[in-house]
C-alpha cells in the first residue's frame, strides 16, 4: 500500500499565536515547504460521529483574505459534497449561499472602510 505524508509546521509567538504556517506533502512535486497564512483542517471521528477541527491563521492574514479563504472553502466543500453524495441541488444551494456570503462580506468591508474615521 502506498502512503502519503503531509507535514504541517506552525511557529508560535510567546503568546502561542501562529506567526508562520508551513506545509509539505510527500506526493508533491515541490521540494520545499510551502507558506500559508491560514489553515482549516477537519477530521471525521466515525466512532463519536463528530468533526474534529483545527483552525489557525497568522497575524498577517488580512480580513479581506479571510473572507476570500472562507468563500473558497465553502465552494470546495460544495464540490466535494456533490462528488461524494450526488446531491446536485443541495450543492448548488451551498454555492449560492457562498456567493451571497462573499458579496455581503465584501460589501461589509467597503461600508466599514467608508465609515472609518481614517478615511
């Protein structure tokens, strides 16, 4: 049986807040570690029927990047759910929600910027 390994390295500051996130996959054609500003990792525990999650982001992850990150994760989850269950209508609904979420997120950023005393 073939095995693949994904290594994740997180450098923490004195307050245990991630400063750097790096990852490397044994099956990747890239030899060096890849940088990331955020990660969301989930495992399904079949015995307990619960999701175990790790969500981390670095201080240099901008708010607009976080919105884009969540939008892309939701779109990816919809694609994965469609491939694994065949629930096309439900997955289309998820994508509709993801698009609406992303638009509202962007609009909230614009509104916040316009109401900021620094502008």
